[in-house]
C-alpha cells in the first residue's frame, strides 16, 4: 500500500505544480498584455519639406494617462522603444494624466529618460488636472513645452519649425497665436492634442499636424465607431487624413483614462515613428 500512497502523493504534487505553473504563465501573459503596444511606422509626404529633412524621423507619444489604469511598465517600455528607434525628434501630444489625484510626480519621472530633443503640448485632461505643474515639470526635465507658440529647432543641420497648439477640447486651441512669427515655409510640424484643430489651420499650407485624444476610438467597431465619434464632433479618429489641404495623423495613444472603459478593442495602444518625405 505504501508505494501506492507515495505514488498518489506524487501525482497530486505534480498536478499542483503544473496548476501553479499554468497560473504563473497566465499571470505573466496578463503582465505582457498590460505592457503591450504597437510600434507604428508611418510615412507622410510633406510639401515644402527642407531637402535635409527628407527621411526625418519623428517619434510620437500621446495620451499616456499616467496613473492607476496605465501600467508604468507600458510607459517604461514605450520610452525604451522610442529611444531604441533613435528618431531625430520626439513629440508628446498631451494627456499625461487624467484627473486630480493622479500621480503628477511620475510624469517627469517616467518621461525624463526620453533621449534627444523633445517638444510637448498639453491635452484636455492636463488642463482639467494641473496644467501649470505638468508644463513646469516637463520643462524641468529639458522638454520644450509649447502652449499656442512655436519654436525653431536645428535638426540635421536645417531649421525645423515646431508649432504647438494648445488643447481644443477645452477651447484653448488658438491657431493664429501659435503660428505668430512661425516660418511661412520650409520644414514645419504642428502639434495639437485634438484632431479637429487641424481644420483650423490655414488651408493648403503644406502643414503636417500630429494629434491624439481619441484613443483610436478605444472600442473599434468597423462602420460604427467613426460614426459615433463624428456625431460627437470628432471626425478624425485614427491614422492619416487630408484636412483642408494639410496632413493630419491621429495616434491611438498609449494609455487608459480613469472613467473611460478599461478595455481597448481593435485599438491597440500605439507608439509612433513617423518618417517625413519631401513632397
Ligand atoms: Fe486621452
């Protein structure tokens, strides 16, 4: 009897071990999923681009929503991915947090490792939380924060004008002010959290506008989500569009806001590397 009992004990032990291993595998898979994002490589044609900028690579992170619902691991992995991609410029297009009570101190902590020149604008949730602190902290880690203003960078030995328009959802997108004193031609890049701001740009100006805000619809039902967003005043949900003779790219963003559904269906979190081509 004794060997049989030992055998049974051994079998039960093995079953428990394999159950534990399966539970650990499931936990690891959940962790991998929560860190997961797609690195989108996008090519955009830009009329008037300086010849030195043909092939210029711009990394974009948006809608990071640092806080309880976006795992820090995903943000760290996204920063690592952008650093590895070695773009010429990194742009951040708003919604670093979601609302009051979110850990503002983690915004500079998590993003400071971004390498190279970083230019940032703010989103609606930043204004609803504490725009002054977020802008100050991003500035302290060396990022250029633009609120309806522009800056002239030197990239690959040629001037690149970056125009930062403030958030449109909170009606702070003053395009005329943002463009004041900006280069009228050459390489120009517009950053604006809300995609409809692109419709306020001067028509046929050969501008490229990078946006976020929509989370790519977050729950993407083909033929349904775009209609719902259009009725809510957001006709540009994801990907590239021509708007008034200018080009708009809308990223699906990286995170989850509090209060929004904690699921993305057909709308994977996104880190973007855009390559600009002379038109
Ligand atoms: Fe957002």
